[in-house]
C-alpha cells in the first residue's frame, strides 16, 4: 500500500507546480522576496509610509464553481477569486500587495487546476498584486470526482490618515454605481436552482439574455463572466484627490446589505429609481424564477459591482473620470440622514 493507492498522487502535485510556475512569476512586483516553493511567502513592506496600515481580506467563489465544473471551463473562476478579495480590500482605500490561494480537490488534475491558477495570475496582474504562494490539497473521498473548491487571501496597505472608515461620508454626498459585468460571484445558488428547475442546456444561447453584439453567447458563458476588478482605476482616483469618501463592494446581500457598510453611523442612501441599466440576465432570472424585486436586490448586485460615495461637488468630475476609464458609471443616489439603510429600491 502507498499514498498513490490511497488516492494522493505526489508526482501529480509536482507536475502541477511546474505548470503554474510561469503564471506565478508573471505577477511578481516590487516587494516580493524569494521564489515559489518556500514554506512561506515573503514580502517586504513598501517604503514612504508614515503610518502604514495593513488591510486583509479572504473569500471564495461559491457555487459558481459548480457551473465552471459542469461547463468544463476553469480559466475564469481564478479571476473571480482574486476579484472577491482585492475589491474588498480596496474599499478601505488600500492597495493590494499580495495574494495567496487555497485549492482543494478529490484528485489532482494538473491541467485542470493549472487553468484555475492561470486565471488567478490574470486577476493578480489586473489588480497589480503578487501571487505570493498558495496550497493545493488532494482529498480523496471528500470531494466528488472532478470537483474542486477555492479560497483566497489578500493583504493590502494604506496610509492611516487616508483610511476609508465611514467617517469621511457626509449627508448630501452622492453615490455613484460602477457597472458590474454580470452576477460576479454571488447569488449562484438561486441562479442554479432556477436554471435546474427549467432543465436548460448550459451550452445553448439564450437570446433574451444576450445583447445584440453577443447573441451567440451560451448561458454558461454568460454566467461565467468573471467579476470586474476595480483596483487600478479607483486607486488612481484616490490618489488624484477626486473626493472619494466611501467605497462599497456589492457582493452577497446586494445593495441593501453592502452599501450601508461604508456610510458610518446615522446615514442612509436614497436610491434614484431607474438611474442605471440593469443587465438583461437579472430580469431573465427574475422572470424565469418568479423572484420579486426586493428579493433580487437582496441576492444579486443588479448591475452595480462597486458603489463610490463622493462629495456632491465632485459628482460630475467623478462620473467623467470613470467614463474616461471606460467604466460605465451612474449617479444612483444621495446620502441622507438615517439608520444605515438603503431607501427607494422598490
């Protein structure tokens, strides 16, 4: 009896590390010390900070992985994994420095998981952070054949006096919504249930969901669209003194749960109805699943991936800035006195 007969292939693990070495190297940035293969990743803190604050975040991709595994496409969920962590860290005003991943599977398939790490590398490059290390666990009998799970961990840095903590937000500030690319990585348990009940083929185009330019996209491709990473344009906006007072990453719980998290005490947001275009996939899911509007907003991002709170006199410059960066942005509401709620959604 040996480890391989028990279900764990050490040689497959070595092959996998060789396959991903180039993807990890492509994310190297100033501060990285050492090479892939150590027991711990080493990163030297940047110079020039007076009171540096480290900001950490961890997350996964959720049941969106089920769609990737059903559709046998694994090159986008790694981007999702990075996005869910770096966008969270970003809301404090922090620049992501490095990222680590954890991959667990029943049987290590080097080609399959190398595609996942390829996506993680791409996400790190978009965000400007280093893929500093990770862990791969082969767990026979714990996962079904072909299944894997992902978790990510990110660390960023911000000057203490520039930390966004809700205290900067003022009544009268404007809320801007930056467009999402789709569902991002939330609400997939409901989406999968709706699609399962309809017994739809993931590989067939859904005309009523696709735009005229992408009418040949299949349902699986639409749902696997990776989460938008907002790091670089928002960091540039913060450095240019655009008047950003708060940031909210719109994830599980949608606008009602996430937007109030950046407001501080005694403030709410009054949403301007119909102020942005909701992507067709959300209307299609609501119709097919008979999901009411409030439940949709409590489950999905509904087309807003990141909310940006700015001073009222910076509303137009901020909109112009994001449009110049090719990021669809809309004025979605105003900060009002309240008890940390979102008003006017329904």
